[in-house]
């Protein structure tokens, strides 16, 4: 495989961009080697700067539910561009997209558009604090909610991959109001709530974790959190930046039948363009300026290009009720194939999957939280990643990132990936 141009571009990028990338995990630090630079994408495939083609299981880290460059989204963006790229003023598309979100997700009564998942989670916690008049909030070890200062406490995703879960530049004062609980452990949450009686504004959680690899929540754990929040008058926030419209039309809250007070979105609601949103109960959302005193603003919020792409994506979901059944069939085929490969090779590595999100953990211990995820053999994963890359399969370049299946992945793509998986596993662990 020739990567001459990618290597040259990376060398040039490091002169002008920190680490040569604009988001840390892209640098391939945890798997070794240099990143490949992507030139184009279509359907389930991407092509790099050297002309190498790959079956893609990153999908821009989740938003490409329909694969790369779907015609209906391209058409929507082109149509919007004819009228202008940005106005910094209200547009009809914002209203239509907001209305569609409330139709698809019953817990959402009002929604505010922002520009990223980080903005969405940051704003949701601020809204919860403003509404309750309380200062502290609870997050879970290994969950990643963007790079706002008070979230970078034992965070997942890139922070976990690079070994810097608590970032320099985050002050002790800023972190003081962040309380850390154990995922899938309700008692750890109850202890924090009782130790900080009447001062916990919110509990924020990835209802299905995607940022320390895919970790599946225990139903009783989520139900218990919901009940605890009712009892203690705490705002329950679902961070569905990754799972929203990905695991079901109504997100993880539809799958697990939990109704949060606030929800954050990103990824798919922009149809591949930069966007985020947060929404929920009307009484909480009406505290947001200009309706209320909790300030939040953004010049490019509700950008017409992102709204056009997002509306097209959400409308497609609404009009195609069989979409998720087909995604489940495709995803289950991949999981089943990898499980068969592991059995043939005599390994019991862990596969966690919820819908079209999946992780293969290089550990034989059950992975249910941050501590168990850390038992994975990241060096072995790095070798496996490169063996798959050699075979034309592009996986997330980190053990602690989720793999995403799209509607564009065909039976042929999946069967080839299963075959490549067997060869790659055999190459790194032997028979």
C-alpha cells in the first residue's frame, strides 16, 4: 500500500497544526504509524490522497448513517447554498428542523441549535444549573462530553486514548463542581448525591457509551438514575451526541424507555456538517436567553447549510421506518461473523454492540465500565488496526472508539470485512 502523499501531507501539517491534526485521535498515536489523509468518500467507502480505497467504519465518527455523500443530502445543501451560506439571522429551516426533532424524540419540547456537541453539553449543564440554582453535577468515569473544562475529568475518547483524562489548563476551581461516578454502578451515584445533598444540579450520561469503546448500560442502572433524579430534583441529561438518531429514530432513550429532562445532540442532525443541539422540557428550555436569564449564543448557530443537511437526514429517517431494522440486520451480521472468527481462533475477546455501534475489545474480561475497558490490550489492538488497514478496512484508530455501520454497507462489504477480520486476527494472535 502506497502512502507517500499522506506521509508528505502529515509532515507538512505538523509545521502548522499542533500534532499535524485538528482533533487528537486522528493522529494514530494509540495505534502507531502516520495518519492517512482522505480525499473523497462515497457510500461505504473512502479514498485517500494516494488513491487507496477502504471500506469505512468510522463514518466521520458517527454522522454518516447513510454513508458518505448521499445524493439527497448533497441536493439539500446545494439548494441551500443558492440562497446563501450564513445570515446570523433566523431562517425557516431552523424552525422546520427543530419541529422535526420534537416529533422524533418525545422528551424534546423545545430545542436550541448550536455548532458542536461540546457546545450542546456545555449549554445543557449551564441550563440545568440556572434552572435549579445548584452548582455541582455528576458525570461518569470514562464518559466524554466534549472538551469544556469541567468535562475533562477522567474523560473518555481522545483524552483516554492519549492518557490525559485530566487536562492541563483545567483549574482546580473549575473542576471542583464536577463529581465523578462509576458507570453501571447506581450506588456510586447515590453516595455522591447524599454527600452533596441539595447541591447537585444535573447528572449527565452517555446512555450508551461510545467514548471508551461501546459500553452497554444496565437497564436497572438507567431506571434507577431516572428515579433518583425525580426524588432529588436533579436534571437528568442524556448525552445523545453519538447515539441520537443512530441507535434508533428516538435515540437511546427510545431503546431503553427512559425520558430524560434534557438531551444533547450532534452528528446526524447536521447530516455530516458541523452542528449540535440541546433540548428537553419546556420549563427548563425557557430559562435560555432571550426567554430567560441563562445566556447562550452562537453567530453560526442554525447555519442554513447545516440545517438543510440535518433536515434532509432527519426527514429521511422519518419517511423510512425500515431503516433501523436493516441497519440491525447488517450490524448483527458483522458481529456474528467476528464472533465466529474468534471462536475458530480460540479467543474470547469481548464484543459490545448496540444497534449500529460496536467495539471489539482485546480483553477476555467483560467490559461494563471505565476500569474494565482499561484492561484491553491496546498494543494488540494497534497491530490489528494496521492489519485491517492493509486489507482495505478503515477502523477507528483507537481501542476506545466506537465502530459505526452505515446503511450504505452492503452484504458484500460486511462479508469481506469478516474475512479480513479473520486474517488480521490470525496475523496478530496466531491460531
